[in-house]
C-alpha cells in the first residue's frame, strides 16, 4: 500500500499492513505457527541478533499480528504499535517497558478499576509510586509532579463516568517536567480521538472492546514512537511474552475494517439514549460527553469527533433501585464488557470497580445508584422500551 498519509482513516482501517503471500489472497490470512524456518544457520543468527529483519518466534514476530500492529499504528498516526494479549497487559507492558524502580506516576483517579488495582497492588511491589488526581483539574496535575515523576497516565473519556481530560494541556504539563503522557483511548478509538496528535506520547487500547467490536476475543495494544514503543515496550513484550495470538489479531483486523462506521453508529445511538434518559423522572443524572449538560462538553466537542457508545446514569435511590433496573431488562446483556454490537448494562460499584474501597469509589463518583450502559447496534426504540420497564418500577 502507498504512503498512509495519502489516505483517510477509514481507508487505513481496511488497507494498511497487508502483504499478500504467493497464494494471492484478498483477505488477510492467519499465520497459525509458533516458529519459522531459517534459510541457514547464518540467517538464523542474523535474525536473532537484529542484523536483519524477519520472523523469529511468534511470541514477538508474527505476520498476522504485525499487520494488525501496522494498521492500528496508521490509524493512530503513530510510528509503531506493539500488540498484547489484553488491554491490561498493554498497560503492564507500557509501565514495565518505560519505567524503573523509583519512578513516580501521576494518574487520574477515575481510571478503570482494574488499572488502579494493578498500580496500587502490583506495580508498587516493583518500586513504582503513584499519585491520583482529579483528571479534569489541571492544577492538580501540576501540583502532583515530583522530582522523580516520569509518567502521567489518564483515561479519556473515563470509565464509567465519561469524564473528559484536556489531553493537550496535560501533555504540556508532562513535557514541561520531562515526563511522558500515556492516554488510554479505548472508549473513543482512533476513529473519534487521536491523542498522539494532541500531544500524548503513548496510546494504549483494550482492543477487546470496540476494535474487536463483537465481544469475541481478548487483545490490547500500545502505540507511539519507535524509541518508546518500538524499543522499550517491545523489549518487554519480547522477553515477558504477553503476546496477542495470531487468531485474535486476525479477528481484530476484521474489526478494524468496520470500526469507522460502527463508532459513528454507537455514538449516534448513545446520544439518543442519553438525551432520553435525562427526561426520565426516576433518573437523577446522566453522564455522556455529547450532552450539553456534561461539565466537559465544550472540551469534548474540540477533542473528539463524537462520544462513542458508553454512558452512565444515576437513578433516584441506591443499589436496590439500580439493581431493579438491571434485572428488569430483557434485551440488554448483564455483563461488564463494553464496545459490543450487543448493548450491555452493569453496576460498576459491585463489578468493574468492586475491588476498590468504598472511599475510593465515592471519591471517584462511583456510587451505588450508578449504572453503566454500552449502547450497541440494536434499534434504539427497543433499547428505550427495555430500560423503561425498570425505570417505571422506580417511579
């Protein structure tokens, strides 16, 4: 394929990275092999040493995975991508590949629950320290910087409250202090937001979500520069091995091909549901960046082209009322996954954020009356009727 700069993102999502084999296949093939045959002992030695490029072992070199990496890097407009087994392993690889014992990280306190558990309970054992701030308050980012701060980490929009962080401004704070900015772009994907163009250094994804798009496979990815991702993160993956499988890479390649039209539809349907929920008497508050009522609405309009398919809302009452809405649904899937063609509903306080303390959840705004929706591709009127059944019981 010619230079990617000639093409828009929807074209890159379909065409980038494919190298056809001698069979002349039109669709991307799956290379289900663990190892590769070398032409000679000298060829094997040259590949292992890095003197020449080529496949070595599928833990860190596989043609199907490479196509996925090149395609996602082109969509994010990054120099390179390292694909991983899950979204969480993408975060682990980023931290372990770019940080060392004694380094300090400033992170938004509204990160995904598992990310906070990873930081606090596991990475601290290896000498990293973390400070959490209100991700929407630039003064808190500045005040949290220490002499050993090497990374700022944020998720925007956040999970589940859809808080929107100012990527450009946080990037400036990071760079003024010789630190890196890492942005979790799982919710928006490169179709709706490109953090690298806004000043971020590294982008991470849980490709399990929208990139797969149908809830089939696990995966993650790290995108950035050749130095940081192509060297630091790749070196960790090569030795530690949290690798994306060729089959999962192939499935997610197919997901990338339809990502543009799906993200547009998810966003359109989610906005309609969010606007409808705001008018329901048993709903206390709705969190969705494309709503004018959202506190970072203006920022979201500048930074994103749409707000994706995840929204949250608080019902009047507590956990019992929230569970009543969940248990009254027949169409929504009661599951903690998101980014699926099938709409999902979950109670974050007892699922995705259930391992956090009550105090941590309250500080984040994850209260017992909060519900998170991931709006799929069903008919919106059917989804409204499904939610209305539970909301009517609260009225």
